[in-house]
C-alpha cells in the first residue's frame, strides 16, 4: 500500500505563514529564541497543530510538542527548531517543523495507524544567538535531560543542507550519516621583530611568513588525509606589530577543522601539529597550537540511515548519503535515541541569510520523504522496545 | 706619507657626551627633530666645533655646519644627522656627525692641507617622526635646495649598518654602493564569504587562502630574481570578516619590496603581479595590487665607492661593498653631488633601539676610514671642477 501524499500547497503556504512572523522590512527573519517574534511563532505553531487535530503542549524551556489525542508511546519524534539567527531565511529550522506538522496532519487525515506513534516538536533556541543563551541546542538538550525522552523511540529531522554540495551534484535528497566534529585552534607563531630592509631573508625569524606558510599548507594537508570527510578553515590571520617595514615578530591564525570521524580529526590534529612545527622551525620561529574548543562527531543510527535512504529513493533517484557539516538538534538527540536526518539542497549553499532558498519541488520531495521514512520507522519502532544508545 | 690618526678616546668620549643629551631613564635617547633635546644637541655640536677650532654656522632649517677659518670651496661635505627616533640608541646619525668633527679636528691639529677643503654637517630631521615633519630627510633636502650646495663638491657619510649582514659576514667596513629603492603595495584578494563547514574546498573562493599563498610565495619569488639585491616583507595580513567558522571573503596584505636597482624592482613588480594573479585565479578570487609609495634607487658615485673601498682596506682587510637597505641623507645628496657612504657593523643588526651597539674598535676603524677617504677625496675634488650629477 502506498503511503498518503502530503499536501504540497499546504506545506508551502504554512512555510510562508511562519516566515511572516518576525520578518523585517528587507525580508530577513528575526526570531531569536525568546524574542517576541519567536514566542509569537510558537503560539502560531500550537494553533496550527490544533487546527491539524493534534494535542499540543509546551515544556518548561519552550519546546512546542504535538501528537494525536490517541497517541501512545514509544513515539518517533519529528521536528526541528523554530528560532532563527537575526536576518535569517525562511527555511533552516522552520522547514523541518512545518514539514513535521504536515506529515502528521496527512497521516491523521488518512487515518494512518502510524499517526499515533509519532510526535512532533519545534525546539527552543537551536541557534544560540540570544544574549542569555547557553550557546544553542538548548531545546533538544532540555528534552534529553527530561523524563519525556524515555517516551521517544527515535528522532528524525528534515533540514536544508545549508551548503552547496547537493546542488553541485544535482541531488534531491540525502540520508544524513552524522554530524561532523568541529575543533578550533589558535596557532601562534613567534619570531623576532626586525627592520624589513636591514634583515636579509636568511637572518630573519619571520613569524608572518611562518603563519602564512602554515595557513597555505592546511588545505593540502587535509586533502592528503581524506578528500571527502575533512574540511578546514583559516578564519583569521593577524601579524604584530603590523607595519609595512617591520618583519612580524608575532603572528596568529584561527583554525577550524571539521571531520566526519574521530579518527580523521585525530589524524588532522597530529599532522597539522607536525607540519606547522616543521614550518616554524624552518623559519626560525616557535609554534604554539592551542585547542580553543572541540565538538565531537555525532554518528547517526545506521538502521535509520538505511531506512531514510531507501524511503528517499521512493521519491527520487537523485539520492545520496552525506554527513552534515553544520550542527543540528539531531546531534544532541543522537546521543540519547537512534537518530537520522534528511537533507534537501540549498540553492548556492546559502543559509542564515535572506537569500536562503530551495526549489519548491525539492521542499515537497523532502516532506514526502519524511512522511515515508516516518511511517516505516514508527511502525518498526512501535514493534520493538526502545534501543539504548550510549550517551 | 701616512694620514694622521684620529683620537680614539676623544671620538668615544664625544659620542658618550652627545648620547647624554635627551637620554631617558632607561637609556633610550629622545632627540626628535625640533625637540628641546635636539636643539640642545645642536648647541653642544656648535660648541664642540668651536673648541675644535672650527667656524660654525646654522642654516635656516637647523642644519649645523663647521669648517676651518681658512676654508675654501669647493668642499667635501662629511656628516650625518643629529636627530633621533624616540628611544633611540647612541649611534645612528650621531656617530657620523661626531666622527666628522673628529676627522676635521684631527686634520686641523695635524695642519693637514685637506682640512681647508672639508666641511662638516649635522643634518636636521632625517628621521621624520615629529608631528610637523615633512617625512624626514628635511635637512639634506633643504641644503640641496639652497645656494650652499653649489659650494659642495661631494658628500661622504659614515653610518652604522643598522642590519646584521656585516656582523654575520665578519666584516669591519663597507663601501656603500647606493641605497635601495623601496616600494610599498597593498594587495587585496576578494573572494566570497562562506560557511566554513558548509562550503567544501573546491566550491570556495577563499580570499584568506589566496592571500596567505601569495604571502608565502613572496620570498621564493624574490630569491629567484636575485638572491642578493632584493628583499621583501609582508608586514601585515588581515582577513575579513575574521571568524573561525567563516571562509574569508576579503583579505589584504601590506607588501614592501627593496631592491638595489630599478631593473630588479621592475622585475619583482611584474613577477609579483603575475604570480599573485595566478594564485587568485586558482582560488576563484580576484586580486588588486595598488602601489602605496615608491622611493627610487639611489646609486652612489662609482669613483667615490672605489676610493672609499681602497681607503677602507688601509684600516682592515675585512672590507666589502654593499648596498644600504635603509634610507639616509646620502640618498638625497646623491642626486645633487657625487656621494658615498661607509658602514660599520651593527651588533645583532639592532638599530632605532637602546640596544643599538657597535664594538668600539670598529667605531674607531670607521672614523679613521672616513678620514683616509676624506683626505683622498678632498684633494682630488679640490683639483677638479665640481661634477654635475643628474637630479
């Protein structure tokens, strides 16, 4: 039997409705967690769930949940976050929330038995930009710390890719395999400040040269380790004292590394240290590399990834598996319940920006894939006890 | 006949006396042009010249001159500048001024006929650090614009190297061949700001990567053109927006190139443009290179360089020819009269700093070489009409 089809016009209309809440004069959406617009959006979501025949409730932190009146656990949780960065586009978290409502509404309308094993959520403060924020992912973290989590059998999140990979490869849907680990480093090269004319190249300890050589070495270093699973960035570079006629005595880089596995991150860390220290030595400088922060890799449940991939293939033959290079609530959820994600492409890879866009037909494909995957997972999960996942 | 020997104790004592004028509590000397200490130093220099039996006069801008009462033109001018940067060492311009007094005093005491064909000078505002300064080299520029210049047959300046080359090569004296041209550029790479996780390497236009690759390429680029006559520096590097998780959309470098000939500077300029543009293209960026300033090469008079080298060899066998990588009054003088310079080493290449130092025996060697060269040049120049030099 075919699963019921979501309503494309309703999905797109509801997305437009939600986008109007907190929308500024130039189109950018301002719904920072806890702002008036964010609270108004949560009221609108509760109302929309009610109209869809669902029972809503809001927890202490501000997560908005919805389920059928006859719902019984354990339940598959579908959703994303409702807050935005300032000046955001209309998709990001909103797409996953609106699609989750559309999926459950469609199942309810069709009298599909999976409906009673699905719960939907609009998470609180994923972005972490409010002054009083704890750095983001606040709603999913609170859920995982509450008794409510015991009633959740699995989590599935639909999201825009926020990167250009899928568009570049001509893909419609991705089964997301996990979320990259992110490590940040401050690299400091120390040499000897000197007169740029007086000091010949071979008698310098040019910290600027050491730093720029290191920065230039980062990409090939990563690509040699793994061309697919690693990415890095030098986000800032500064020299001291910073005058045209002074050889820099001090230079620093902000380096970020993202990798799809702990092994890749570990290999990059040690190769980077080795190469940067060699470069420093060649330039008569010293090199200090300090880790500023580290978010571990989140690996999604292999069974869910497989189910997601198979159900995506029902909607399109342009489907792949990929890791997410950005953080999501699914990252927090994955250390508590079996978790998966579905991506649709982002036009030009743009996100956190009013230009954020995904073609309508792909937004619809994504929501249908969410429904198809949810039906399979809800039925599977309802038949088996909740799986334990190591925290 | 041997030339008379300068008095080493008197040279070193007078250097110490002059150093006490404007000396701060931690030893650094503060005689910015026009400051009370600078004016006091000029009074002391006039008095010292008088004690040495010389007739002094100060011109409108503040240059202090001295010559014998029976002096007759054309005259060989010996000297340097008396002003300092803030917190300076005791040598820089002061050494050349005190040594010039010592040379003329020794010749006067010995009744040497060259004495009447030599004039000495303490130039005004070579450093150009005062708020109302015209950028330095003010005294020599004023002299060259005045009728007084018609009476000068040649100029010879003794100076500390202000770099580490001579010390590293174990040299006592150098005949300076000219002063490097100095060109400054602002290099701007423009790419596309992007999310550091979302954008894979091959889909980036990473301005930071383009800029650091360009910076790292500068030294090999110069060395391929000329290992001796060229030097360059990247004095500052900055990325915008400058966050760890943002691929820089904009990056800029401050680049300085110094070369001993216009041909070398021209070759560097065009190779740099070519290589930086190629790097920018490889990184999907655009590259703009704007010249911020350009000081032309100053080539000294080949005959004077030869005479200086030969007379230096009377004092030491550790003599070389080299270009000056820093600017001097001799640069201004060289476009008006045949000009030369003598260098003594700078310990660790340090200058414009309280740690500036040259071993006493080399200070003495330098002053004696100045006397020997001056005697030869004064006698030669007195016998011939003044040479025209292209401005």
